[in-house]
C-alpha cells in the first residue's frame, strides 16, 4: 500500500503489532528460495494496543526498541501491516482499461464503494483479470484511512525503524497462506485468523480475496468473560483458554462462544452465494494466537462440514535452525502467519 525508497534489499523484516504480542520475522531473500533468518515474539503490556488501535504508543515504541536490540536485529527497514474496520478490501467491476488509465479513475470508482471520505483515504488496487477480453474487468480495491497509515508510520519511525511498505493485514495473511499451502489457492477457501481482540475472516476464490470481515472475537474477550461470569482470576482464565481445565462447564462455555466465529463465516458464505461466487467453502484454515482455544477447530469443522486445518507459518518455508532461538515451534507457528506474510514482501 505504501512503498518508499529505492534499491533491492536482500532482507525483509515483517513487524506484526498485535494486541497481545509483537511478532517479528526476518526473511532472507538473498537466494532463489526465501528463508526465515529470525523469529522474535514479545508480549505487550495490558491495553497498549486494543482492537488494532495504538492506545499507549510509548509502551509500544519501548517494546519495539527493546525487541530489536535484545534480539540483535540490525535491519531497520521494515514492512508493517494495518487492518481492522479502517481498512476496506473489496472486489469491484469497472470498464476495461489498462493499469495506467485505471489509476487515473480509481479514485472516482472508489467513491462508489468506500464508506469513508475519499480525501481521507489511501488507495491501491490490482486488476485481477488483466488479460481478459470482456468489456468490464474485476478490480481488487484496497482503501485505508490515511490517519491509520500515518500513525503506524510515525510509531515505527519513533522506534528507529523505517517502514518501507505498509501492507494490508489480509494481504499479508494471504501471502503466508499461499507460500505454505499452495493448494489453498484452488477453489473457494477461507482463512480465519483468531487474534487477541479481533478475528479476521478472509475468503479466497481461486486465490483471489473476495471477502474480508473482522469479528469482535478474541482471547482477551474470552478471558474477560470467564473472569466476570465465573469469578476467575486472569491466570485461571488463561489456563482454561490453553485447555488446562477439562471441566465440562468451561468446555460448554468455549464451544458456545466459538459459535460466534461460525456464524460470522456462515454470513460470509451466504453473502458469497448471493453474489454468485461459488457454492460453498471447500476448505478452512485457522491461524493466530487463538487457534488453540479448546473446541474452536472442532466447532467450526462440525458446524460447517468442511476440512479444517490449523496452519503453520513455516509449513513450507525454509527456516534457519537458529531462527527460533528457543521458542516453542508448535506454540508460535500459527501466530506467525501475519509477520511471515509481511516479511515475504521483497523491498525494492
């Protein structure tokens, strides 16, 4: 979405600022096949980031500076992501033209589809069928509020980093999914990224994102509900979310809450059916720090009747042996999809 600077870089540093953790992936593009050189994960204090919004920028800057210094990451050119309600991704139809012509009229086209004041947004687009012969073409439109992009850039710069690219979270997740699971680019597929505050649903049709949706569902909210409804301490609530309590009451609680994600995906599938994009989702992938919520994967698979798989950000991507530096691979692999997806962007 935002590209700065010139010159081809051999390494890309992807920075994912999550509400619960900061995740950083360093990708070495120096060889024919990209290779992960470094992975770093650091918890972030309390409510420093809520629903993707930076509430305590000082704490976030401090955490970033500490992470880069302590992990010995010397590259300061980074790729950052933005997402949430202030980022719109939508497939639109417009008269067929070449890319240069489309760039001249895309702002006018966007006014018909973007629910923001058009002068306050940053736009990007991609023609999905550039070799088509029809009178119209399909365009993937991306619109992000300038304030969101500028705030993310300013925060990175305060931490001594240079944000060379600001990408949409959904595209970064898509890149990581394609790199690790090429078969996911066939047919109608869904990726659900379960985070600390928000769950992002992305539906792909033959590898093209045709729908994205953010749900107010995440591990922070589940923990708060457990604390308030069952008089639990924060530590006890986190234990339940990790599957440490087999009490039937809590299993039922988590299964019930997981239905929110199921309903969100069902609404997305219904939207697609009414817009003639396919007959149903054929495969479901789960990522994010919340994929381990007991019963979540099972609830989705049973209710939707589709093959469901928990992803790994390094399923197919090469990784240097020392890259994890003591991290538990099984625990962190699903939550690295966004940072790895960002790091797959080559800096030019």
